[in-house]
C-alpha cells in the first residue's frame, strides 16, 4: 500500500528544491540555520474516495522566513514557491498526484521587528497509481 502522505511531501520537496533559488528549502530545519528559509510545514489529509476507492485531499503548508528591512524579500520568495507549485505537475512513485492549487497566502512581521514569516497553503489530490 502506498503512503500517499509521504509521496505528497516528497513531491512538494522536490518541486521546491527545483524551483526556489532565493532561500534554502527544508522539511526539518537544522538548528542555527539563518533565514531565508522555506519550510514544508504541517500537512493535513482527508479521505474523500467512495467505497472501494482511495482518494485523499492533502493540504500542505509552506512557511517562508526572511530577515531584513521590508516585506519585499518575503514576497519574492513566496512568489518562487507559488511558481514552483501552483498548477505544476507533481510526480511520486506509486502515487498519482494533482497539480497543487494555492488556497491562501499570509505574512507577518515578527516581534524582533526585522524577521518576516509567511505561509502559503496548497491543496493536492492523491490516489494510488
């Protein structure tokens, strides 16, 4: 049986590594890694298939952290994330994946006054290949 959640995470990671040049991409950020970083964050999935069918709806959160004056560097990295994922084909062994659709984007200035963090949420449909 294919672990579709792992297949989705791997495909998203591969797409981001191939498409984001302004920040390092991580699933687990090594301690002490300075911004800018893109982190594949929490994922949620739900079973959507009918009886005898396996179809999962995956929501994947991508977190971007940058440090510096102004929000423009954050927006630039988020645009690379969007370009790498939104409506782009994903591939994974043992799984058939839809092209991700972006659901939401947010940003905020953190308490230190120089670090910006933003999130982007994507939806991906997955089924065994």
